[in-house]
C-alpha cells in the first residue's frame, strides 16, 4: 500500500526557477536569481511569503556565481506532449 506524504510548502520550487519564476516577476533569469539570493524580498513570487533571509555580504562573488549556475541548471518537471 502506498503512503501519501504531504508537506507544507513555504517557498517556490527551485526546479525551472531561472526562467519560469523570473518571468512571473518581470526579470531576466540571472538577474532574478542573483537578486533573490542577495535581496530576496525585492521580488516575491505571488502566493509565497517573503521568508528567505538575505545572503548579502555572506557569500563571495565567486560563490554567488556558482549558486546562480546551479539554480539555472535545475530542470523543471518533464513535460509530456499533448496530442
């Protein structure tokens, strides 16, 4: 018997974040991800509370670029073609 596990979600999913979420708030993917890390309350996706802490002055530029590349590399759910 399969069990269903439900979780309380307080933030937008990271999968496909670069393009999908950036479009929702009117920013380019790299700009949106960078700003979301350094100043997360600047643009908040509708339906989610502004709960992420800032990482400004806590992460080096090199690490920030690595984080941006990582988030951009995440792919959204696989799309099944409709007929």
